[in-house]
């Protein structure tokens, strides 16, 4: 499978395309054929060898915090009907995991194909009570964004500080991710995708972010 690696700390040019063995689904796992990989600003900082919080990875490493794709194979103990399911995922400690959240699904990282661990018990499947969505101030490249007093309440949202978001445990993250996916599936939450680059142009995506020349989400297309 194709992968994009950070070969050393430095500018966008340290991103180099390469190959890796195709994953095989083990017990309780699925293989996800990746379609898109999001690029976030924090990844550009890690690539440069400086961190706003997360521990620095050791080059060479495969960057990325999540993927979206389709389940193409399942391992022992996984319902074969999961094949063909469209999933999104985040990286958990270098491992891939999958969990079902109501109308949406989450699965796990890389490029090309990824292996994800099956999950999703009753705690992950339950519907969530209606309530205000939560948001947080942007602070990836500097101080948190300031909000006018009373603005969040007026708009019917709950505002969280960055330190609160970073302190979420896995169950809390699953719960809110499930809520966000359900809202997206219902058409009430629409992410803004500003630009899409083919995987081979990951360096260009990073350069655009370095130059603050991006709007909304930046994605890498693996199937381009």
C-alpha cells in the first residue's frame, strides 16, 4: 500500500511517498481501504520538530490523525456484513480501532489500506439526548480565540477551553464523536472542505498550511 512518511524534521519537502505491506485483518479487526486523510495544522508543527502539546514522534513516521474509507475485509469474530461499510476513524496510540455510533461509524490511520480493531458495544451504540453542541476556541498556532461574553449562550452552544478538550478520556471522545457523526448524517452539521490534494502532493498541502493559504478542511485523496 502507498504511504506518506516524514523522513526527518524540517520543511514540507521531508514528506516522501513510499510503500508498506498490505495489512491483514486479525481477530476482531477490519481492513479499511482509505479514501481520504485529513491534514491538520498541528501535524505541520510536529513535522517541523516542535509540539504544541502532543509528544514528538520519531522520524521516519507516517503522519495523520484519522482516515475515511470503506471496510474491505474482516477478521475472525467480525460480522462479514461490515464489508462495504463506509467509516471514519482516528488514530489511538498508533493503533486503529473501529466503533459504531448510531447513524455514523468510526474506524482507524495510514494511507492505502488500514487495519482497524472492531469495537462498538451497547455503550457506544446508544442514542444521545438532544442538547447544545459543544465547540472550542482555535489555538493550534497561538493563543486561544476569544469569544465575547454571552455570545456562546446566545447562539445556543456550550464553549469549552482547549485544555478541557485535551483532557477528554476515550469514552467521552467516543460519545461526542458519535454525536457529531449523527448530526452530519442528518445533514445538520456540514464540514467545510476547502481544498483536496492527491496523496503524492502531501508536501503541497503542508506548504499551503504553513503559508496560511487554506480555508476549511484540507484533505489528502488516496484514491486520486
